C-alpha cells in the first residue's frame, strides 16, 4: 500500500504557516483513504449513535470542516 495523492488542499494552501500539524486526507493505492486528524476517541466514543460501532483497533479522528469541504471536489463519485 502507498499514498497515491492528496485529496483537497494542502495544509499550507488552507493557511497553515508551517504545514506541520494540520489535518490532511490521502487516497491510497488500494482505493481507501487515510486521514490525519486530531485523535478524539475518548471524547466521542460514548456519543456515537446506537447503530455505529468502533473496533478496538479503530480510532475516532476529527478533521476540520474546511479540510473536508475543500477535499470534496477531489473525492471520486465511485
């Protein structure tokens, strides 16, 4: 597996002065997506809807609205 491309604008394009620690979204060679965000599992785990579940190896990650909105045009429809 490898990173194929960034989805959306880079942190610098979204206004990060250093580009070091900002949310990011990447498309992977297997068609999945990798997300860099703020780890929020402990804060949000008990707030998940009844029909949502998280495996022990999964984490809840928060990305800014701007990161996701600016990635929208790069996300394939299928």
